[in-house]
């Protein structure tokens, strides 16, 4: 980290709440020459979570050894997002285009501080969209029989990827693949979890006669639709809304809620603990 | 109905969708001398639902025989809310005051076009509130052993009541009592149903780490928290919200969502079919 | 109108509130063989507004003469949207792409029941987007000196257009052009009107320190930002939001609010009276 | 401050952004024996704002001299809210009861960490409400002629008051009185400022035909409705909403938005700078 030329780094820490930890960390940063730009702090149930953005232009010495020592002493986890490297993102899709377009448009508008490295799909349909935005597209068809091979191919493509975004990818990833990307796979589920887990949530919502529908972005874990929730939003509906209307209204929610999760993740704003997230927004 | 002196009556009809029904109904109203003030119509899955408000000041003849004939021909249900009779409402509470205050304040402000006849509770705590608003208060304590007797007493108090509002009444009514008031008991559940059915929904929500909480008002049926939903609303929450914060935020939701359901019900805006509601707002 | 092969027509009427009008209209439709599918009604300040969707498959006779007679008798305005003709839409843009993409994507998804005939811009920048969606693009540059000529060219392109959508078109149309399309030009203004009229509303909002920002879609009239409002929506913001954050958050609002207005207009859900709109949603 | 027995103090600081300030402050707190419980930080346009909650149970030495020295060096403002003193609040009302009830109910529910010392009104109407909650009520009638005397009486009543809440108090305070309570008078305005400044905002909103209405809580300054905004919220409305409906919907907004401002203020979450607020929520 020493010698970084410019701009702002982000430090995330989490661990058991110890008296004096905040000032130890502040002193460590100060003695390394890092000026704090921005700092957020959360404490809950004996745990603390902190996000510090610091000017890394003139670091007098490396932060990592000091952090490592502090972490050992306080039993904490930490990671630094250096200012000179944006996260490399892969987007997985099936046939629905709205989330893919939305992410690529937001990326082009500068809303997502990451590099979209590739789009991968089990169907060829969305290739023209990737092409329109100049992003490589990979078609990896999948059947029950070929799933292991498809996932092996997928893993090769994801080799140096920091974040996998399931933008209405209608396949369930194997536990093995999920385990390779802890807190690094984001999914959008088209309901207000924990309501309407599984398939056809808009149909389920219509049958139940709800007056609000929702969407949920979450980290993917081995259990379907049970991972830590990053963002949720809802919209009112009425008896006049058919399933198709719910699908239409839901698309807007899905786009916003998925994009928020991706933006917060690539900005290193999300920490996860005990099946829940802390989002420093 | 003939001879009503003034003001506006409301007609609600529902039944299988028949060609020509709308114009038959319009002609029936016209020939009785009723001027339509306002009309809403909904059709779905072979059913239609209509709400007509009409000037009942100068009805030349009674509407009821004509409606009855039309209903037999078209297999429809109908009811008329005459302009000269407001619904009589009973509010059931336990120890929490926020929904009771809210309903009584809205009633006093003219938001709820009904008569609040009495407040009933299994605890004495909220008696001073009823007294403050000049509403009779009845204390009907309940234990597992005395439940049948308590419900018998309750039924006597509800004898000429049109609508029962469970404003955080923490008791489950017996199926027999529920059957006496079909689509005439409204409950507030402090979650976004169908998520977090049953006890302690805010605690459940906190444990799951949701980013939105909700409240649901619904007609009470024999199955717990499964009745037709009348209104729902949600509010964002974050990792900073403790269970107590969710309870606090939720109180605002509960008040609004329950009051909306009561207002729509007493204004004859709600029809129910197949476990869902049509709300003509 | 007689002899229309299939599907649903829409009738919009507005005028002074006359006793018996609703049933006259119902009888007229019935006698022409039109079955009412859906009907909404609004009365306010001595005016009534009605939208009726009717099955036009088996019209026994033309509705227009009867409507014309009724209109003369009741001093009302009416229009019929026949089922076999979708509105022809032109989208005008400058350099910002988000609303254009959004409209074209929603159109492709079937959310907007119209034909997007052409995209017109005073800059060439967005031509590739129109091309990507297969819509003709016309570049009509404009300067203070060439404005009359540009508008003449514009008018020729708009010759058979039913609706003009200003999707962040940064030019002010001349009163003459506006007068040619009464209630047929929709603009998106990036503030909660009447707050922050004119230029740079997000900058104005940031300077005032508001905690909510908004967007407004409205019909264009001769007075800048004063036309009848069709839709508005808002989103919370905080002290942490820079002008750029407001612009980002606002883009989402602008897209939704403009798309809603276009959808309602092309579905013949919007009536205008006294500088305000009635939206039958 | 030395010797405080228990609980959590709050430190608010604001000033020009200086390198190293954050760590100076952290060291100062650490050396006094204060453990940071919670910390928020905001920087904008060369200014920084920070809120630190610290465990003040075992302060080894007084914080104030160190803060004073730091403040002189960095040209910053600071204030400490000691853990053992809640703010003393006066509520001013006229004839409308909804905000008064709401504040008193929230206070009783523990939502507002302050002491409601007295209710003051230019009308006697709401005295029974104050009495119901056991809060002293003072009736100070006002006419154009008696305004100076009334304000003199008002000032005497406000002698040891920390926060004045104008809960639909329909009088304009004199600049002299306002100057006595800088950033310590909170008003609720029943519109989305800066739209609809001044009288009858709901009527203005209805005439303009807006599709969203709002409410704004703000610090009172000498200029009417121009003070720093603390909170705003909005609700959708339609053509069906009469002025009375807007008033009804608005009451809910007013209550929430005023209560949020009071809660944040008494929790020392609000800093003001350049006509805007920083709210550490």
C-alpha cells in the first residue's frame, strides 16, 4: 500500500467491540500519514463495524502490518480497497433484458464504480445488448446433464472476477460455486423476502392479494433466497393490477434494488455478519 | 329506501360478468329517479365488481325489488348503504394505546364516517383514553378457562355492531365468533403479510435483517393472518434500527394502515372475493 | 366506428355535470350494442369526467351520431379511441440518454401501447440508440438564428404524429408549435413543480438543502413549466447527496414519471381541465 | 463534565476541514478516558461535521479544556450534550390538535428523549389535551395591538427552555424573539418547501393540480419559511382528492415530519450550516 500515488482508499473492519479500538485505529491511520476523509461506525450486540475512507496520496508507511497487529489483538477482520483498482464484475443473465440494460446504462453513466468485464448467459438472446455496450458476451448453455461442465466453464471465466451479479439469471448455482465467492455474488429476487420465496413470486403475490409488492437484492449463500439482504424496496399495487402489471411494476423495483446493491458493494459499503448486512450509505 | 330525505346512498354489487349488466343497472337506477354521483367498476377473471354512489334525495320508487330481480337474473350479490345510517363500530384493544388514540382522533377529526359505540379490552389500562373521548369502555378479562364466557359477554356487547376493529387486540377470536361477523372484523397485523405471520413480527424482521418493514390490515377469517388484505404499507429500515426502532417505526405504519382500512370499510369501498379485496378508493 | 372487427375502444367525455347524463350514456352504448368493460367517473366543481372502455367487436350501429347529439344537449366534449389504431409518437431529445433508453425499452417490453415513429434531436449524439432500437432518427440542429426554420422542419416531421414526448429536450418550443399540439406534448421537468421552475433544478434543490427531490411530467403549454401536471414522484435525499447524487437519483425519477405520463396518455386515461388533469389509473 | 456517573454523552463539532483533525479528536477523547460508542462524519465544501457518542461513565478528566484548545486551533464550533440532562421543550399551538397530540403521545411512548415542560397557545381550545397528559398549559391571547406584550410574556415562559416547537402555531414570531433561539425553534410547514410558501398551502396545491403533497419541518429564521430544512416527506394525491382530502392526508405527513425533526434535535443529531442542515440519522 505504501507509495500509492493518489486518491482515496477504503478500510473496512469488523469484530468484537473493544474499548479503545476506535482510537487505536485512528492513531494507526494518523501515524501512517493517512487523513480520514469520511468515517462510519456501527455497534450492535457486542460487535462493531467501521468504514473509513482515507486520503492515501501521501502514506508515509504501509498500513497493513499495523492493521494486522491490531486485528490479532482485537480478533477483528479487515480489508482495504486500494484507490487504484476498481472491482471486476461479471453479469450473469438468462433471457430477461431489463436488469442487464439497467446495469450497463448505469455503468456508462458513471453510477457504478467498477469494470464490467463480461456478460455470461445460458441463452444467446442478450448477446446484442452486450455487444451494443462493448462488453464481451459468453454463451454457456446448461442442462441438468451438463451443469457440472457448464459450471466448470463458468468458473474459468470468473477466474479474476471480484463480483458476480445474477441479473435475473434463472439458474441455481451449485453450493461449490457459491462457496468460491463468499459475499461476492449478488442476486435479485423479485419479491419482498422472506415473503414469496422460490418461483413465480409475482403470481404468488397476485394470488394472495397483497397491496404492496417488493424486490430484494442479497448475497447468495447455499440456501435459496436466504442470504444476507442488501437492499429492498416496495411499490403499492391494487386489485386492478394483473400479474402482468405486477411484473411491469416489479421490473422497476428489480432494477433499482439490484443496482443499489451493486453500487454499495463496489463502493465497499457493505459488511456482512450473522446473515445480515451493515450498509454504510 | 323510497322516501329517503337527502344525501347520497352507496350500492355495491358483485357477481359473474354478464354482457349488458352495467346498462341494466344504470337503467334501473335512472328509472327509480336515482342520479349517479360516482361509479367505479372492476372486472377480473369472469367476475365484476361495482360501486355506485347515487343521489337518493328524490327516489321515485324503491330500488330494492329491482335490484333483487336483477340479482336473481345475474347471480349477483348486492348491498345498499343508505345515506341516513352510519356504521356502528366497536374497537377491541389490549394494552397498547397507539391505534386506539389514532382511531379516536381521526374519528373526532371527521376522517371516519362512523359511530364509535364502544371500546372493549381484556385489560383495564386504556379505560382513561375511552373516557377522554367520551366512549363507553368495557373491561372483559380473559383466561384460557374463561374464554368461552368472555366471548359470550363480548357477543352481547357486539349485538348491534356493524364493524369490529381489532386495534392491537392480542387475543385470537374463536372461529364461532369470527363466523358471526363475516367481512366485518378488521385486524392490524404488524408485518408485511405473508411475511412474518404470528407472534413478534418485528423481532422476526430484525433477525432476518430486512431493509423494509410493513403492516397489514385485513378482514379476520378462521385462519390466523390469512384473511383478505385491505391495505398494506412499508417503511425503510437499516442495520442501525434495533427491534425497538422497528416497533417505533411500525407504530406509524400500523396506525395509517388500520385507519385506511376502517375508513374504506365504513365508506363501503371494500368488496371481498376469493380471499382478496377490491378497494374502490 | 360501425363494423370494427374486435377488441376494446375507449370513450372519454367531459362537461358540465347534468343529472341523468350517466344513464343516457349507458343507454346509448347499450343500444349500439357496446358492452361496457370498464368505467370510471369523476365529478368535481360542477364538471364531470368519464372514461368508458367498451367491447367494440359487435357494434350494431355507429356510436358517433348518438354521442354528437348527447354532446350538443349536454355541452360536453368527447373523443373515442378506436381499438384498431395505436397512437403515433415522436420523441425529442438533446444529449441525455436515460429517458430515451427508458422509453424505448419500455416500448419494446410492451409497456407503452403506441408506435414510436421517430426520434428527433438538435444533436447527433443519440442517433446510435435510435438505430439500436430500429427507430428513424432525425438530426435538426438549432441556433437562435435558425430556430424558425428548425421548427418548420420539425413540424413537417410531426405531420401525422399524435403525441410529442420531450424526453429531456433542452429547447423551449415556440408558442405557435405548442398551439398545434394542445394536450399532445408531454415534458419531463426534473423537479417537484412548482418548486424549482426553470434551469438547473437539482442545483437549486441542493442549494436550498431540501430533504426530498422530485420530478414532474406535464402537458406543455405556452407558459414554461406551468402546464397541467400528469404525474409526479419524489425520493428522499440527505446532506450527503452532492448535486451529482441528486442528478443520479433524479434520473430514476424522471424515467418513471415520464413513462407513466406517456403510458396513461396513450391508454387514453388523461383528461385535462382548468390547468389540471384527471388521470383514470 | 468530569465525574459524570453514567451513560452516553454526545459531542457535536463543525468547522473548516483540517487534515489530522479527526485523529486529534479521537486522541483527545481517548486520553480523557472516553470510549467512542458511535461516530458519524460528514465533509462538504471544505467543511466537516462530526457527531460522536461516547461512554462518559469513567471520564478520567474533563473534556472541555481540550476541546476548547482544539477548537481555537481549528476554528471549529463544538457543543457537548451531557448524558444527565434532557432538553426542556415548549410546544406552541393554536387550535389544531393533531400535532400536539402526536408529540405528547410519542413523548409518552418514549420516542422523544426530552421533557415537555409546557404548552402555550393563543387560544384556550387545546387546554384539555395538555391537562390529559399532565403538562402545564398557558393561554396567551394575541392581537396586533398586544403582540409585543404577548411576546414578552412568552419570553418569560420560555426562560429556561431549550427547544421551542411550533406545532401548527399560526402566529409569526417577531425577529427579536427568533433571534433569542437560534436553531432552537422548529416549525412545521404544511407544504413541500420551497413550493407553496405562506398561507393555505393545501389550497394552493389543489389549485395547481399537483400529484404529490408534502410537509417540511425547519428551523425558524427571520425570513418566513426560509429556515434550514430538517425533514420533509410527501404523499401521492390524485384528482379525486379535494382540499379537505389534502388536509387529511397532510395531517399524517405533518405529524411524522415534525416528530422526526424534534426527535433528531433532542438527540443532538442536527447541525446547521449555510442555511442547510446535516442530520446524522
